[in-house]
């Protein structure tokens, strides 16, 4: 099986869906943010504070090359917006955009101190970022799934799309 890379805005359900999808397929789940934290020995907020967002985006591009085969990869919200990272993922598998409404995402992420972009931006700024990124996710993904639906429907749509 080629890798499946889940992309989408913060709070769209990449980690949760990734866990359920990997269980259903009997394959490995890799949470890219957790992988980066493990490799770097620092949290995402620490990396952002010490080295800035551009450095973090470079780390995403670097570590996405290390993903093992036969995996579902839950990328960070900004990983696939980088054309290099998107190209690397596309060459190794299928990119699936989990397309959730902004309000659903925002309800899940508001107040999350582990997300530097949430802590440093207003709701209005996050909505602007959401709209800008959504276009890029659509460009860089192989297909999108309406992730406002229930878990079973989302998983079924992904499985249908990767066949």
C-alpha cells in the first residue's frame, strides 16, 4: 500500500481520522507533528518560539521524506501548503484533503495552547488563514472528503477514493 497523507486545517480531524483509518487498514499511523517533536526533542510551540515558523516548515519538508511505507500520515495543518512537502507526499502516496467547515475546526482548536498559530491569531485571522490554505489544500491533494460528516462516512469516502 502506498502511504495516505491526510491534510487540512487545524481541527479538521486529521489525527482522529488517521487513527481510525490506520486501524481499519491494519497499517501504521504517523502523526507528523509528534514525529517532529520526537526527532527534535522539543515541542512544536518551542520550535516556533526558538526558530520561527519558516524553520518548522523546513522540518516538515525534511521529515516527511522519512515516513515509512504502508502508513497513514496525519500531517500538520501547514505541511501540505509547502509545494516541496506536497510533492514529496504525492510521490510516496495519496494526499487526501479533509475539508471541514471553519466553525467546526475553530470549535475544536480555540484555546489550544499547543498550537502556536491559534495562540497568536484572532478568530478573524484564523478564518483568513483557513480560506487561504483551503485553496492550496485543494490544489495539492489528490481528492477531498467532506469531513463534516460522521466517522463511518468519512472513512468510506477515503477508502473509495484510494482504490
